[in-house]
């Protein structure tokens, strides 16, 4: 059963008014920028996608790295590389792969050459999320513009485009954090997307797996869906008249 709650959210650096959350069982939810108009009645023209957790199965990062580099436990890879204090700098693009790998070696004793090898190779081996791709294809078939807005280090998006050219050719453009030197949920990264592609925020819907990133988008007038389950996202899109139930795919 859908549950509607009205809440006010205040975050450091973000001015967020009242929002509407529509939650499903596994935690996927619609979070709406301050508006008196129900989301099911809005006329969207643009759907914005995060990569990890929406289109790419980032839960497989550790296991995939372990398969590519046997003898290196997945939990150790996740803790030392992906959750270290230098990761945001790397995603922001203020340090390159070589510098990041050296920092990881200094902080954790994890071999810099191994870090470099993992981060250079892993993206091409990560599985896509089938329902997320189904949503993207339906979005394009129904005439929406589609964009990527993602926190990612240099080379990630290029690798995905090379590995899955037919999928990523569907997008009308992208903003990747390492290219603009801002990361979600910083206001500037959303502004970069809106300005580069002349997007009206009132006509845009953002899908991301982190609620803080959706709340960041609502501060600029962009509605969003927190993706905890891609099947739930598809359900929300259909229930709110954003996607047709039987949309033909391109």
C-alpha cells in the first residue's frame, strides 16, 4: 500500500521546502519538490538516471573484483578502496587514478598497482540491472529526454559506453562528477546538468539510489525517485502515469 507523508527537510547547504514521499515496501519512494500539483498530474519531459544502483549493479563490485583478482577478499576491497576517506576526491576528479592508488597504499597498505588494476578493469565486468535498462528503453520509447547524472571517477562512463554501446547511446547527454569537479548532492552538479542541456527542473524527474541525492535535486525543483528496487521504480512510474504499462521499447 502506498503511504503519503508530508515532511520538511533541512540540510546543510540545501534549502528544501515541504516534500511528498510515496513509499513502497522495499523503500523505493517518490520525493517531490515543493508543489501543490500531484506528481501523477505533472507533465514531465526529462528523466535523469544515476548509474550505480539504477542501471548498473554496484552491489556486485566486491564479488566482481574478487573474481578478477583471486585472493583479494571482496570485503577488504570495499573497505579499503570504495569506502576510504579519499574516495570523494577521486569521484570529484581532483585526484587521478595514480594519486588515488598511492593514497590507498599509504592509508591501508593496499598495493597501489592492484588498486589501479581493479579500478581500471572492473566497470566493464559489472552487470547491468535488467529492469533499470527496461525503464530506460521505455522512457525513450515514450518520447522523454534521458540524461545521466552520476558520481563517478574518470573512465567509468567511457567504459560503460564501450561495453554497452546500444544502451548508452539512448542517452541525450550526461554530467559525470569527475568532469565538473562537483559531486551529488552538491547544488552545482545539478545546476551543471540543467544549464548544459537547458532542462526545465519542473519537467524533470531524477532516479537515484541515495535519498540524500534526491533531496539535493528537490532543492532545485526536480522531483525524484529513490531507487531501492528497480521493479518498485517501474511500478511507481506506471502508477503515476509517467510510463505506460505496456510501453513499446526501441
